[in-house]
């Protein structure tokens, strides 16, 4: 199974935050509504929102931790292999330059 790209994960997190915010607004707007069914539904939504917020915060913490770890690994590699890193960067720069020059 393919893993999601960073951009896809960011988009998913943004979409989930928007859904949570919209649901909170809906709960706030229906606060004046009465009736057992409405109160029960509002209670379920609030509970689900709390769980969703906690899940989002946990996922964000995990993603930040993984990004920091990847940064440290890259930093360590560059420090241990400076010339190889410079060569790779120069090669990538040359390739990008050639691609841009073709346009």
C-alpha cells in the first residue's frame, strides 16, 4: 500500500480541522434548540468532536516528531558525508537547471 505524501497528509489534517470547526459551529448554533432528540444528538456530536480533536492533536504530534527525526537523520548524513552531499546537491541542481533551460 502506498503511503500518503506530505502534501496529502497536510491537506487531510486541514480538512479534518475544518470539519471539526464546522461541527463545533453547528453545535453552538443549535444550543438553543430543545427536545430530547436534539440534546442527545448534540451530546453525541460533542463527544465525537472531543475524540476527533484528540486524534488530530496526536496525529500532529506524531507527524512533527517524525519530521524532526527525518531532519536529524539528514543532518547527520550531511555531516558524515559532506562531499557526497555536495555532489548530490550539485547533480540535482544541474538536472533542475537543464529542465528549466528546456522551457
